[in-house]
C-alpha cells in the first residue's frame, strides 16, 4: 500500500476542465496551498469548486479566480475578495451559497453514502426554495442532498503512505469531511511519516478515504486577521 | 444610549454558569471580555473549537489556530478541537446554550435578516442559518437603527431572511427587548433613553407594560 | 465548569422507570460497567435500552436482563445470551433489531439535530416495512429517523471535568455517537485527568456532549473471545 | 470438494493489491490467512478498525482491541481506529472494495438471507444489512447445501432477506459462480466435482456455458 506521489503536479494528474473539486480549509487556514498552485500552473478551467470560502485576492482560491479557472463556487462565505465580487456581479462566476453547517453535513453525507437528510437550517429562506419541507416534532426542516466531487483536495499536518492523516488545530475544519466525499482524494501534508508513527488511536482521518498523498513544500500559511494582545 | 461595548456588557449579564456559547462576528465577539466573575462559560467557534481563549501574545500567533472571524486565538486548558461536521452537530443538536449574533433587521415575530443585501455584494450566510435555525436561545446584538436612521426592528423584514421566528431577545444601543407573540416587549431602557425614544425608533409592534427600568451596566 | 460526580450511584441520579437509555459498547468491549452495576442496584425497571448488543448472561446488559429491568432492547446483534433468548421467545422482552450502521447513524443524527436521513441499508427487508422508500441515482433507499435517549451512558479511557473524553482502541465503537445523542450524557472513565492534560487536538469527544462524568472503579473488562497465536 | 479452508483460499485469489476488505464471521475470517504474497490488502472490521493484524501472542490480549467477532486482535503499523459512525460511513460510502460474508440462502437474482430463521432464535443482522446494501463487490462464502442436503442457491430465498440483488459472486465447497441476469453462472468446479454434481445441488437457475474448468487452489 503506497499512495505517495512525488509532488503536487503529479498528484493532481487527471484533474480536467469542467470537473468538480472540493477544497478543504476555512478562510486561509488549512488550505491545500501546493495543490492550488499546481492547478494554477496546470491551467484547467471551468472548475466547480466546493469550498467554505473563496480565498483572498492574491492567495488561496483567489489565485484560481484571478486566472478565470473557476466557473462556479459552492461556499458558505465569500467576503474579503474583490476579484470574486467583480466576477460575481458581472455574471462571469456562478455562486451557490449554502449554510456552513449544511455544507459540512452534505460533504459528510456524500462520503458516508447517505444521499439526503433533513435539517432545520435555511427553512423559510431562499436556501429552501425548491426543496422539500417536512415537519418533525412540529418544527420545519428541509431536505438537503449529499455532495461529492471528482477530486477532493485537502491539507493535513502529518500523514503516512496508507493515507492516514492528522490535522493541526483549527486547520482541521472541512478537510476531513471533504476527504471522505472525493471520488479521488488528494492529501498534501506538512510532514510525511512512516506507517506506525501515527498512533492508530489518534488518527483524524483513516487512510481508506485518501487515494493520493504527497509531502508539500514551502507552506506560507498566511494569517487573515492577525489579532494579538500585549504581554502583561 | 449604549455604545457597542455597552451592548456587549449588557448581554454578558445574560450568561449563566456552565453554558456553551457561540458568539458571532462584531459586537458579539466583545462579550467574551465581560464574563461576570465566577461564571464558567465555554466559547465555541464554529470553525471547530470549544474553549477559545484570548488573542495570543504578539509573536505567538499560530496560523493554524483561528476563530470563525479568521482571527488568531488561543486555546484554554480543557479546550477541544474538531472538524466542521462535529462543530455543526453540536450547534444543530442544541448542545450550545446561547447564540449571539448581529443583524441587519429583526421582525416582531422573531425573523432575522443578516446575510444579504440584494444588488449589493453578498458575502454569504456562513454558519448563521444553522445557528439561528437550531438554537433555542438566540440574542441579537445590534444598533436600534441603521445608518440612515431607519428602524431595524420591523413589522416584517425587507431583506432576505436568515431564519424565521427564531430570535428570542434583542439588545440594542437603546433597549433590551424580548420577542413575544404580541411583538417586541420592552424590558429595559438604555441609560438616558426614554420609552418615547424607543417607540420612535421601533417600526414593529412594541409592547410597553408598566414601568420600564433603566439597564444596569 | 465541573461535571464530576463521586461515583456511579450519584451519576445515575434521575434515571427512572420506563426511561430510554443508550449504552455504549460493542459486545463487552467499552461498556459502562460501573453504571450498569449501579442500575442493577437501583432497581429501575421498564427500561428501553439502545445498545448494539445485549451483553452475555452474567455480564454487561445481561445483568439488567436477569433482573427483568429491561422492557425493550434496540440492538443490531443479540446472540450469546440465553436469558435474552428465553425472554424474547416468551414475549417478556420486546426486541427491535436494526442494522448496525443504521444504529450508529441514527444515534449520530439524534445528536446532530438531523431528524431523518436516507440509507440503502435494509431496503427490501423487514427492516424497511412501513418506511418511506426513495430512489437516488436509481438505487432504492429507506428513510430512517434519529434516535435520542433520556440518558446516554458511555465508558471512556480518560476524561476531564469539562467532559472531554478519549477512548482506547476499539472500546470507542458506539460510545461517541451515543454520547452525542443523550439528553443527559453520563461518562464513566478509567482515569480522570486535569483539564489541559488531554491534547485539545486529540480529543475524541468534546465535553459539550457530556453532562456528568465520574471515575469508575474495578473494571473487569471481560474478553468474549480470547483468540491468540503462539509465539514463534 | 473444498473444505472451509479451501473456500477461503479460493476467495483469497480474488483479492487485489490496495484493496480494503471487510470479512464476515466464519469462513470469511479465514481468508486473511491466505493473502497472496506481495499483495497489500487492508482488513476493516466494522466495530472500528482498519489494519487488523493477527491474533495477539498469548498473554498480550487486550480487552480493548477486538474485531467484530469479538475476538482479540492486534493492529498493524498504519492501522487506524474510529467510531461506529465513521466505520459505517466507509462501508455505506463504498470506500471498501470487497465484502465477504456467509449466507444461509442466496437467490439467483442475488438476494441474500443470513440473519434470521423465523421461530428460532434471532441473533440479529449486525452490520450485514449495511454491508450488502452498500458494497459493489460482495462475495458469499458458504457450503453449497445445508445440513439437510438442500440447496442454498435458490430461485427465491425462503428466509427473511438481508439484502436484495446484491451478491456478485459465490464460492462454495462445490463451485465458483457469478450472479447474472440469467441466474447463477458456473465459472469453476471444485476439485473432483462434476458439472452434474453442481447442477444437482443448485435449485436456482444455473447457466453452464462451454467447458467449466476446475479451480486452482
């Protein structure tokens, strides 16, 4: 069992125009920096990207937006990106905004073979338009469907050649659930370790969900809002 | 009249020992600074942490440790980190006792609008729709009127909704109000603000019964 | 924040006749031994117990069965228990058998505020009787509902007074999902630690799901099938 | 004719490098002993482990490390442990490439019955219903006939079903068969077993085309 690829360029082989991708991360935290750079380099276009956010103008998914490689974004929050705003308002970019919890649950459902589920989130809002409504315990819920992707691309802290992953801090966020929902899942890791180095009891994502893994390089890990307090 | 800090301080009085609390971006975030002494309250951030602490000391920021506002944070002893699905499981499953968030409009039946202004930039709802649809205890923290001086406490929301019949309490720069079947019920006035001031700034149905005390901050 | 109780007897306060309980464990692995003993001692009856298995004759939930404290079992597999068989065949005990994966998913849904979801498991079988069938991608699925309980009782390896838990090996099994689904969740732990001793990054169950926690004693941890190989 | 070990050995030939495999209780469990050299196969047990290894050395049994058959096991380097919801997420989500399980009856349209005999003790389906409803690749390992000598490969199952139209391949003590739209298609004979023997022991529709080779074990 060896899922290791040499680098991002090799790991993203097979990603073609018009495919649907999931990309882990919350804001710029825990995003697959190497894979995004390789996608920019590869130049694939017409992508549908499922990601909680759309990066900033000059980093994260913003890099793919700059090059007009994204046809459609499926996200929960897309602020802080002028180029995104321009493309959306001009109609160049399709945008499907969905509640963050529903996004997480729909990815999890996609990975877990659950095609649809009921949630209270979004009832009575435009998110619910066209969706089945059903009452449980007197409370209205809407039917949401599972999300899957041709490729899921995630960023982890450490991983082994079986694809087992652990994440660091809140860089975990959407990465595990998206990894579950990819037809092919690519994981980039800060540190590749030998099988057995990760304690089986404390693996965040079992390797069965990962098809390709590579050691990333030169992580910038940009901070969006640097908030600090003074040392007392 | 209260400023943003005052609103945060007043809402902090609503906290109860042992509660898990989710604070939205903006005024709600300030509440964490005014937890009454002796109360143990755990703050959840929906990007995946329970037990969020203060901002880090300069030089100790960790890009891998942020809150839902993308601010660098710290984790307190006893904190727990988890993925987005687990985070919203605890929200949707009603394991969080209080949610505080901002709003652009609230209706007198408890509807809330806070995510979209048609024709303008739409930033998205983030976790707000999940939060308001799930929590049994939602407090809105906002100014009573918008920049043009128009009331934000309305008969009906004019903006696209975030959730329906979900807001329980509102704390503004002018007042504390509950949402009841009869509309907004005035509970407290901000220092120096009269009932008439509040009536003038409230477009939705307003119930004023008996003497309305001034807030104690 | 202090959720610590002194012992099992105090932790199970409020459990009354005819309540619904969830109990973690798979076979005899990871079961809440102390709490079960306390329930036997307390003598509550008419219980509906949601648990993957029903113990063996003289251990685990078998102890509650012996004392006729259980009215109904909701499980996926109930072999290896003669008293169970006797009570079921005589009609003294109601039994609702549900697929193991659906049991896990229904508990998870109960904890996560998802009232119902579609699954392919059980379609075309007696498990599907009376349940809505819907096709997704041409494949039939049935609608399953969430499970919750008045009390969930779980067993963990280590825990702190915030209720944060970690589990050991395959003793994890149903414990985390059931802990999420209890209106009140009681956790018994082999070792109570101070907040901060458990790495926040490697907590299996965040304390928000646990209302009561106590240090268990005298764990027997009985092995059902002791299988070994010879040292070569 | 094969014994149980022979059935396990024959099914082991179906394994492919890199597969994740779930083995049921009984004959399927034996397959782990006959993985062809050079193949990397990871065994999943639905109680919550990937990378299940051999039984422990005597004295090293750990009550907290068992398989779905409740047997004490070991974990291999690269193993991962998880909860029951994640375990069935990987099963239901089709992340497991092969499921092998026993059966009481299989129909010639691929239905399987293996969990209940009405009027007798019912032990429950465990994870079998999830496994058969989810996997695209299900092999049944069983004797061709029951203790009374009656065929277990039927036109219709008489017992309560575990799943419908799901079995892809059957390996018995007599034969290897695929399930097709035309019924059971005979692929291989066990050593010393004739096509006529198999026809006599098969109640369901049986397709025999061309020369049927003998298995190589």
